[in-house]
């Protein structure tokens, strides 16, 4: 510094002392400056006051010499003290050079700057608030200073500034928020601690409503919550807890929609504390905001669903996520569905357009325009933009939701509980919004079928509930649903027609349900028969699925849907099956389920009695398909008490090649006869006279078996058959009445010809179980349900048609079997 330069009104002694390296001499100079400025204040000489401040600022505080800078800082503080309440008029000139020294490389000089600013602020008090942003910016830098003395000085200044803000009602929060939003993303732990402390102070001031600006800083708060320092994390938890309390007190003034995406992002983080806190916020948002959150459902589900599969190590997160999931599901009601009135194609297309736009937006947010989902579900940041949050009422758009559910269901790495939750969502949506959901059925159908192969029984059961709802919902009934979109559904209308015209005329009454309905399925829709076709196709392509899960799947479907419809439709489809071995296996599986499942008790009773036209039609339909397997055909005849026909079929077994598999099936049939299901059959053995063909059929089975345990079992049973002479209770001249006589309006039923005599040779060679009916046999099916004995040889005296099971007919009317 040039000593000859004029620094008036500062005297040469003052100038010399300000440049001295000793603090005490600089302090003496500061006292002289204070005295000088007080005189100027008394004289109201503002020109000289400004000149002194400018000289101290330009020539000293901003000097290149370190001792001069130290002198300038203490001199500015002295000016402020001298000015007193008038210092507010010169704050800009006083503060700016001091703040510049905050960036000085010398830690001692930074400390002196902090000390000088403390004195300036202490004198000015509320007058510094217009300059709060620059003060805050400078303090945020000092908070991270490595020198402990500087940091200690900044903390004193920080506390003073907080007191001033707390006391004043003139704080400019609007102007401060942009700076706070910028500084809140600092990675320095001391700067973060400084930011959190200020947010706590501002939140505690009654006149400052920081909640209105929470969307601006919420993301930064969650970032700070992931800090490595326990103290900072704890402070941030307290801040977020205070905000959440305030939200619960004043939910009407909260901008839920603006913060929904922020929570979605942080609910997917790997930090447990951040994820749990964000999930708790999400739970409160859903419960407080209600349907306002519906436009963000797809994003919420993306964040929440994976958490449902967490183990006990993240039990808290799992429990909160489950509450979020349940609460969000309750927001979807029947009012979200389309109205009942039919709409034209143009109207439907107009409704689809906004959903298409939403799907594109959400698909882009998940990583691509096609809406493809990454299997990690949360490895990146997903933001879902709602179509509109200002409209009332809120409209539920399903495109994004279904897309998320579909992606989670496809991902094999997703846990069991998540898959169950996805299926519950689909079921809920089909119940509450069926008309909207059936737009997406063709895309969901293949993955729902694939889910039947899941390892978990619970997942399969929920999957069956969804499929059953699709198959039975009235909203799925259409005259023309169009070609399916799914890759596994290449089925045209012609393929879904009733298999044969002959069966159509007898078994399928006129209906307006559409051609894809299975016969006699008044409660089923157009997807039911398609479901049955695809289910059998899946069993055919995955034999292990049929073996391990087939009975379980079919039994559950019989509980969820109409059992008669299921067996009727599957029998229809199997008639056209070209894989004879699969058809035989499938028929055997269905027969075992029919005879052993408690779920089918009512259906067994219908077939046993055959009192109604529907049950008789069902028997005729089953009989045709059951002919794929000879032993199952016999068991069906036993179930329906067509014993004579069973005997005739067993007689034809001699023409077949007896294999180990064949004998195994006969063995299983003998075991079934000993089960409670066939109690009525065993009791009928007491009436020898009226059930001769039942006894003959059982003896026929006995003759087929080798001397095994099954042979012994059946042999012992037949030994218990009483002598008919000992049971004679009627007069010799009185003709015994037939046990059963089935007629409709006095007309005896038509015949079903025995299928054995017309087995194709190729079928016998390839699969012994394949008893295919040729189309010519269509005329042999009787809707009345009973079977006359097959005409396989010359018939003696032709008489009136006789009911099966009757033992009162003369021997001359019985056929001779060739």
C-alpha cells in the first residue's frame, strides 16, 4: 500500500495502525474510526460516512496485503458499531467486502471476516433480512470450513441470524426457497447439517408457512436422509416427521400431487431408512389425499409391489407397503368403470386416445416408448406423469396400471407375495371395472395362462380366480371380440365352434351368447370356451404341469365356475384332439377327478341319476370323449349305472392288446369300486336278479386281471354276492319289475353304438387307450342318457327297446356277442 496516498478523512496514524501486523494496534485504529464515524453521524455527514466505508472496503478489505485486509475488516465492523440503527442505510457497502473475505485462503482472515460480519449483523438486526440470501450463502460455505475456529465463529453468526429471523415477520420466504432448493443438494455433511438446522427453524416460525414449498425441498430432504452421519440422519428424520405432522393437521393445503412422484422415486431406493420413510409418507398420502393419488397408481404400484416380497429383515417396510397397496386398491370403485350404455367404435376410440397418450408417457418414464419394464423394478428412477390432476372427479386410467401389473407378473425373479398381490389387483380391477379391463384381456390372457405353471399353490389359486372371473364376467360377453392379440391365442371363430353339427343340433339349444360359448353355459361368456381350449393346449405342451398341477387346477375351476360347464366343454374339445395319447391321458385325469373329488359330489349325483335333460346331455358328451380310454369309459358306465353296456365293453377288451398300463388302469378301477363313491354299486350287488350285468361286468374285470392284490380284492367282493335263490321274495308266477326304466314322454331312448367295433387300427397300434368315435356315430348319441346294448353281432328276436339294468327281460331278447 502506498503510504503517501491520501486516505482522508482517515488520519495517517489510523492508516498505519490498520496495516500493522499486530491485532492490538489494529484494534486501536478501529476505535479511532468508530470515534470519527460517530462525529459524522452527529453532523449527519453521509458523504464522509460513505467515503470512510468505501476507503476501508476498497483500500483495505479488498487489498492484496493480508494485514491490510484484516485492518479493513475490523474497520468496517467499527463503522457499523458507530452507525448504530443507521447502519441499515449502508449494509450493502458493509457486507459485500466482508463476504468476499469468506473465500480467502488464510483461515485467520476468514475468522476475522466472520467476526466482523457478526458485529455488523448484531447492530443492524432486522435490517439485514433483505440481504439474507447472500448471508445464508456465505454461511453455508463457512459451515463446511475445515478450520475449527472459523467453524465456531460461523456457528455464532448462524445462531444470531436465526434469532433475527425468528423474531421478524418480514422474512422473504419466496425469495429464499430457490437458494434453499439449490443448497439442499450439497454432499458435505456440515453443509447438510446447516441446511437441516435452518429448515427446522423456519418450520418452527408460526408466520412462515414452509409447507407450501415442501415440494421444492422434499427430494433434497430424502437425499440428506441417506447421509452416512447418524446425527444428520436423525436431524433429517425429525424434520420429515415435523412436516408429516403438519400435513396430517392441514391436509387441505397440501400439494399431494406435486410430491407423489418424489415419493415414488424414493420408495424404490436401496437405503432402508429412506425407503421406509418414503413408504410411510406414501401411506399417509394415499389415506389423506384419497382419489387424488389415483393418476399416480402405476408409479405407486411399481414402488410398492416389490416390497411385498421382502423377508423379515425388512419387515417394517413390507408391512407399510402392504397398507399402501390395500389403501390404493380401495380407491378403485365401480364408479371408475365405463357406463353400461353401448358405445360406437368412434366413441370408444375417442376415449382410448387420452389413455394412449398416458401409456406413452408412462412407458417413456419406465425406459422406453413401448412401456417395457426392467426386471429389477426400482434400479432406476421412475417418474409417472398423470394425465391431469386438476380435473374433478379424478378419472382412473388403466393402461399404465395394467402395464405395471403385466410386467411384474412376467418377471420370474419377483417374489411369491408380489405375484399374489398382482393377481389380487387384476381380480379387483375385473370386479370393479370389468368393461375397462376387458380391453386388456387379450394381452393379459397369455401371461395368466403361463402363471398356472408357478411353483406356488397360492399363486396358481389366485391366478385361477382371475381366469374364472374373466370367463364368467358378463362384461366379457361379446358377439364378436375380434382376433386375440396374445401370442398363444391363435384361435379363430371357426375353431371355437361346437365341434360337430350333429352334436350342435342335439346338445346346443339356440342361444344369443355367441358361437364361442360352450354348450349349456348360460353363466359363461365368450372367453370361457377360449380359456378351456388354451388350458388343454397348455396341458398338452407341458405334460409335467398336467401331471403335477392338472387335478388341482381343474378341481379349483370346478369350485370357481360351473363344474358341468367345465367337463362339458373339455369333452367337446377333446373330441377334436389329434394327439390320441394326450387325449387318453387327459380323459383319465378328468375321470379320476370326477370320481374322487369332493368338489364334484353334486355332479356325480346328477350323472348317477340322469333325471334331467341337462345331465343326460352331459353324459352323452362325456361318453364320446371318454371313449379315448377304454377303462375310463367302463367307469363312466358304472357311475351312470349303465351296467349292461359296461359288460359289453369289457367283452371287447379281449380284442385289444393288454399292456401293463392297461392292467394298471384296471387295477385302479377295482380300487375305486371299493371306495365310498361306489357304495351304491356294491349295494346293488345284493339285487342279483335285477343287476346281472353288473355282476358279469365285475367278473369280466376279474378275468382281465392277473392274480394280483386287485384280483384278490375283487374276488373277495364277488364271493360276498348272495345266492339269488336265497333272496327270492316274490311269488314264482310274478314277473320281477325292472330296477330302472328311463323314458321321455313314453318313448325309449335311442341307442349309442359300441365304439369298440369301430376303433381305427392306427389308434389301436399307437395308443391302446384311444377309443375314437367316427363321425358316423354321431347319430348314436342319445340325449336321454341311457345306453342300449351295442349291436355287434346278430340280434335274436328283436323286441321293444329295453332299459338298461333290467333283469326282467326274456333271454331270447338278449344279443349274442360275436
